[in-house]
C-alpha cells in the first residue's frame, strides 16, 4: 500500500511476496531474480537501454550463458568497497569510450598503433579523397571495437555484487568514477547500503567475504 507521510512524500510498502513477484516480472523470470536488489531493478527501469546488456552479463556471471567480451570481473581491493565485486557490462553508449581506450585517445598520450593505422590507410587510399575517410573510419571504429571485443577488453559501467554462501547478490550499477578516491568510495558504499541493506542485511553487517 502507499502511506502518505507528513513531509508530503509517499512511502510504498510491499510484502515479500509482492516484492519477489515484482522483481521476477521485471527481470523476465530470471532464476536469480530474488538475488537482485530492488534498487538495481529500479535503476534498470530508468535506463531501459541497459537492461539487455546488464542481464546478459549477469547471465554470464551465473553460468547461464557464455562469458561476454567485457573485461573480467574483479574484486575491490580496499575498504570500504572490499570485499564486494564489480563486473563490466557494455552498452552501445560505451562505444566511444572503448574507441578512446583502444587508441589511447582519452589519455591524450598518442599511440603508435593509431599512427600506424593512419599511415597504412594514407598509403593505401590517400590518393582517393572519396575512399580514405571511410577506410580510416572503418579501421579506427569498426576494427578497433572488434579488436577490443576479441581480446575481452570491452569496458563500460559496473554491476556491483557480493558473494555469499556460493551465490552472487547483485546490488546496483555504478560508474568507474564513483569508486575513485576514498571520498567517492565512501559515498558509493552509502549508496549500496541504502539500496540493498534492507533486503540483504547479511551482506553488510559485517560485509560477507564468503
């Protein structure tokens, strides 16, 4: 039911059965739905383009599908986020970030591979002004993305999860920047607690390392 509060806000109260049904429906009856936080389900509802890549990655983490072409999942090394884990997921909006990573564009350091690619295209197609722009775009974007995918190095945002008694519990999504520095890590940990501790208290007091 919905209970109005004195502040004018509304509070929604769900029974455990209603919560389980909501999560199962939202996650297309995935067998791990009960181990996905409501916070993550609501996050996906707000970012519909992320639903398929996030669920594809969780399926892979659960062993239900083959591993995807993103970077391998890793455990956070330092408190307050240790001993939680993060796994990348790749959506179409992450393509430009991966192109920047492939050719070192984001760091502004230059890249011998990029220089060699440009030189090769110029040597082969530079005489043809109608061809070389397409050839260069294909080499940098299409082939660059394919190379990162083949090397399982696609990057994107994170699915943050915990391991407990041999199972994964999926807490929320986060961007890399949210874990940069102690202050950001503290804030991210508060976000995770606020969104998931009520459902999965055994993951937070103290944080499970199993």
